[in-house]
C-alpha cells in the first residue's frame, strides 16, 4: 500500500484569551525581559464529512485544517490536547516598545 503525502493549507487562530494570557505572562513572568519565549499551540487536520438530510440528498462539508494558540500557550501541562490534534511548539518574540 502506498501513501500519498499532501500539503494542506490551514488557517491560524489566536483566541482572544491568548491576549489576556500574554498580559499575565508579561506582568508576572517576563516583565521587561525581551528574550524569546516558548509557546505551545495545537494543529488540527482538515476533515471532510458527508451528511445525508431528510430528502436523502448528500451534502458534503469540509472542515479546514487549523493552527490554534490559546491562553494556555505558556503552560504545556495546562494545554488539553483534543483527539485528532497535534501539539506544536514555537517561540514568541514580544518587545517592550511601540515599534
């Protein structure tokens, strides 16, 4: 059996709670430190569903792939990995200036 490797485009999502988590991290951990910080997110692969309605017609729905970063980005133990997701690590470079 041969496998096909395909590239799947995805959309990235920064949840609103991430920004409050960033503020908490800046105030209590990083303070004025401008070093890069390790963060975690999760990647969910795209899926395709076929739904049959009452008329016995089939409607095809596609759920796109998604990369998500949430409030728990700094706490690896706090991120609850859902089935079908992969943990992704990255770095955040946050500056303390207006630029």
